[in-house]
C-alpha cells in the first residue's frame, strides 16, 4: 500500500470511527485498521471543529439569539459524533458508583443510564453551551475558530496517548485492540495535534499553548484515576478523557475571552 493510500485509508477509518458522517463504500477499498489510523484522530477532530465553526458563523449571521446559536452548535457536535465520547463520560460517571474495579466495569457495560451519568451529561452540555455563548455574544470569529478547532483536535490526540499508555481493563473490549506496535502513529497524532494548535495562533489566541498544557495535565490525571478505579483503559475511559480534555481546553481559554 502506498503512503498516499495508507494516509487516505487512515483518514477514512478515523472518520468512520469517530463520526456518524455517511461515507461511500468505495472509500473503504484500502482498509486500514483503527490502531494504524489513530494518527488521523486529531485531523478528524479539526474537521469536526471546523464544521461547528462554519455552523456557528452561519447561524449567527441570521441574527439568532446567542443562546440559540450555542445550543445549536453543541447539538450539532453531538449529532456529528453520535455522542460517542459523551456516552463514555456518562458510563464512567455511573461506573464510579461501583465498589471495586470489576463491579465498576460491569456497571459501565450496562446500557441503562444512571443518575451520575445524567448529571455528567447535563453539566458537560451546560459548560460547552456556555463557552459557545461567550464566543457569539458578541461574535468573535477568529477566536471561535481557534477554540473550536484546537480543542477538538488536541483532545482527540490526547485520547490516543491514553489508549496506548494504559493497559486494557477489559480484555474483550474495544480498547483491548491497542496500538502497541503503532507507536509511530501515536507520536504522529500528538505531533499533528500540537501542530494544529500552533497553526491556530492568531492575534488574541496566545492562550492556546497554555490551554493545550492544561488539557494534557487533566488527561494525564484522569488516566491515573482510571488506572486506579477501573484497572486500565476502556473505550468509555477514552471517550471520557476526550470530553474532559476538551472542557479543560475551554476552561483555560475562558479567562482570555472578553
């Protein structure tokens, strides 16, 4: 497989894995396994953030109330990804009610949503909507682009690092297919995530490197917490890590938005 086909195959695999965007079947002719495609996770994140920025700009241009714009952008993000990562956050929140790692993993597998999961989702949506509201009232297009794209790209790069670093908590789960032999793909994901953040350094966005550092610290602390509480990584843990890293990125930026 040529480098070009490998790259395109990885991007298509990552798009199919991280989003619910319908893709034509012929794009999967050069199939690339997910563990080899993780390098493209931050690229897909950047595309998601870019799509949300376009939507934000369009809706704002029609004069809708900033709160309507904020809710629409957050809802669009959930639709694009199928709430993949948010589902993980909810499952992790519910799982923390278990008495030991085995019980916590059992709770996380339950498709029913508990009180802690609901609360985690509500808080997450409120925080994201609040950030978008701040970007819209008044409209700050450059800042919105940097924040939405940077947070989406970098948080997904950090997710790959956690997936590769922690041992699988559930041998039969999604995260058990670890990119152990694809360390180059993980390194490339981190490098691309950082590059995308640096490319977004526009006037007034000097906070981005600090936001990236805070997101990395939060993701790292959550990884240690997951190792302690669940015995390792699961697909839900990866999803929760992405959401928490993205929220940390947003939190670091809020103090710079006026």
